[in-house]
């Protein structure tokens, strides 16, 4: 085909698209009205319909189009990082379009970046009617040997790629059965390729069913690998590979069903909608990144959820156990706050001071964890995944049980915060009073104590914003914990440590116990270290950049309040104390709310859920909050 004819065809089809396109891409009603009007117009103008149909056929029968059908909407074999780099380069400096390539020709016809929105919204039936008005239902168009040859070549390409990708070492490691038994990924290739030798002949129904069964077995293998990954951990590479294999299988089904179907028009419409949407998505980076990290994020949040289950008190015994655990954490936090005051008095350079603060926080949090105590505000990031999992699994009639879970989380968080504050404040006060009695001076000077009170004022300082900054750190620490728990499972940390020769010198049983302990606590230890360094370095970042960035954490704010109470006289406390108490309460709410909402958002997005699925749950919780508000704070009643 000469270039002039090709460009004329593209211009004619682009004009058709302009007539169909609504002014608002999300206005499906307007789009369907435009398509209905164009369908009627073309039926009354058969010459124009024939010209448009001929232009479409010339585009669809261009040579070497199999790659478009096989690759559009399917991850490449490059891997996540190289694929991201390639897409970024094409996004920053797109290649010059070649009208002889179907992908580029469609880009010249559907010129707007949001064309995929209205294309997807419009019902398949409307597109089928438009195609019939164009005469595309006639066998001379959709059964042309050139079109089927491209489809068959794409199927052959997909089949080989599926068989080759299934030999990847990451998949074989996650699914060792593929090496011990006949792989359905290889079997589908052996069964499918011989069927694709003659595009002009119909596919045998029994062979079609056999290939469908093999593809279903491939899906079952991938599902088993995903379930195993939920327990044993997953890598970015395996995440990408699983997504690619699923896409290869899905595209093979679409093309195979289209080639085997006698009435091809409805399936052809669905395929073109899928391809056009995927081509538009290819130009966007965020959906690519988001889609690839969804499985990894789910495993990370699920590992955090397993720790979060320990932060949910389901009965009075658990509630009081959490109170004791949080009280122990409050005692350690009081000493950590004292060390922080002493470090601040050294007036170290900003970065050095930030590192010193971070190590104080991080090592203190690790000590709290090793002692079996609790830092209250770390709960929400851990428990959000448990709630998201409950939303995913709950039937609408079972939302009452899910509401019970949320109530348990709420009352557990309440007693944990109360336990931290209830010991951090008086212990800090006792330390300051003991210092005054023994040395004649408080750990903090009167000026420093006044500054500590000012720092927690809810309005006169940036305490609420800084509490939100700390909440982000709490959320991130939950992800860090989940990520490294995932890595510990994936790399078999326990077994590796247990088989270290130098550790086995202390006894095989001790090495095994140490490996099991690290496997269970590896993520929590690193998450606590990260959170501590985050808290310590946030203020240094603000000083070095001149940005208003700092942190406020409820437990440390309450400990600082205890130090100020012992240091200042009544006159100095008269005005500032009420505001400081209110500030500590507000900091607690912001710490909890920000970390919980961020963690819940990530956990739900990783499961493909939206917050609309929370509406029914929200209504139940709202009614309970109005009728029994104390049930969100106090322990559940004793069972009869």
C-alpha cells in the first residue's frame, strides 16, 4: 500500500473518531448517543460506510502486525527496571510515528490520551451495531486470510514466550513441581503450534478444548505460586514474572477464542477495546508501576498484618495484657526522652545530632520490642491490613463481625496509648524529681522545659502538622517491617542462619532457635530502627533545608510534659499546662489517624478494593459509636 493511501485512510478514520468522541471522556451517555447517531447516518450512506470499512481492512491487513496483538498490554521480558526505563524514555521523547505500523496508526486515529476512557465505557453492543453498519460483519472483512494470519502468528509468538518464561529460575524456585512433572506451559506450546499452520481452516473443536484445559492448568500453577508466595515471600522479579505470565495467558485466550469463533465480530470488538486501552495505558507510567507493585504490596501488608494480629485485643484478658505491655513501653520511653534531652544539650551539628537522636529512638524501640513491650502508635500501620483483609473476605451480611474487629482495634489502640502515656509521663516526672533531689537541677533547664511545653501546644506551634509527619513515619515503618519479613521468608533466613558453620559451633539447636527468632523478628527490628532514624533525622532535615519539618510523637510528648511538670513552678504552668494536655491528646489522634489511614489505603489498593466498599461498614460503626461510644475504648464485657 502506498503512503498516500495509508495517510488518507488514517485521516478518514480519525474524522470518524472525532464524530464519536464525547466532549467529556467520562460521559458514557454522550458517547453512546454519538455512536448511535453515527450508526444511523452510516446506514443511510452505504458508500461512506463502505469507504470506512475498506480503510479499516487495509489497516488490519498491514503486514507484520502480530507483535501488536502479542505485545500490547503485556509486560516485556526485560524485567521491571528495564521496562520502566524504556517507558520513561518513550514518555519523555516519543519515537516518530510510522503510519505503516498498526500501533502508530491507531495512535494517529485516537489522538487524545483519555480516549481509552470513553472507548471502555461504551457497551460492546453499541460498537457491534456500528461495526455492522460499516459492513464489518461480512466474512470478507473479519475472516480475511491476512487478518487471521496475523492472529495466528501472534498466537504462535505468545505460546513460545509463555513456554520460555515458565522456565525462568524464579518461577521454578517458587514452583518446583514444574520440574518434577510435565509443565502445562510447555504442553500448551506442543498442542497449539500444530493448529496454527493453516489460517484459512477452522480450528478443530476438540483441540480447542484441549488447549483451553492446558491454559487453565497454567492458571492453576500461577495461583499455587501466589499462595506459596503469601507464606514464603516474594521478590520484585517474581512479582513481575507472575504478572507477565498472567497477561500472556489472558491474551492467548482472547486471540484463540477470536480465531476459533464463527461469529467473530463481538469478540473482535472486545479485543480492540482491550488493545486500545492497553496502548493508552502504555503511555502512562503510574499504572505500570502501580500494577506491578500491587502483589508485592499485598505480601508486604499481609506480613505486617500477621504482626498486627498481635495488636488486636479480642477479650478482656488481651486488653489488660496490652495495657501492661504498653505500660512497659512507656517506662522505656521515659528514659529515651531523658537521653534525648541530654543529647540536645550537647548542641551537636544538625546532621550529627539527628543521627544521635535517631539511634536513641531506634535502639530504644528495638529494646522495647525485644522486651515484649509495645509502642502504641505502631499499632495502626500493622492492624490496617487485617481490617482490609476482613473487608475483602466479608460477605455484606457479615459486616457485623468486621465491625467487631474494628471495635477491637479501636479499644486496643486506646489502651495502648493510655498505657504509654500513663507510665511515660509519671516516670519522666519521677526521673526529673530524683535529679532535682540528688543534684539540685532538673534534666531540663526552665527555659528548655518551657520550650517543651510550647512544642506540644496545638495551635501556637506546628505540633499537629509535625504529628502528621510522625504518622507518615509510622506508616512507612509498617511497610519496612512487612517488606523485610517478606524478604526473610523469601530468602529462607531461618534455614540460612541455622546452617552457618560458625553459629553451629554453639550447638545446632541454638543456631536453629536463633534463626527462627530472627526469622520472626527480622522485619520488626529493622522497622523499629527505620522509625527511630526517621524520627531523629526529620528535624535535622528541616534545619538543613530550612523547611518546617519536625516530628511530634505522643509518647515522647507526654514524657516531655512530665519533665516540664517537675521543672517549672505553678506560675509558669498555669497558662501552658491545659494547652499542653490538649496538645498531647491531639498529637495522639493525629499520629494514629495518619498512620492508620495511609496503611489502610495501601492495604486496600493492593487488594484492588476501593473505599466505597467501606461504606456499609462505616454505617454500622457510626450507629455503634452513637449508641455505645465507650465500647470503642473499654474492654468487652465478660462472657457469661
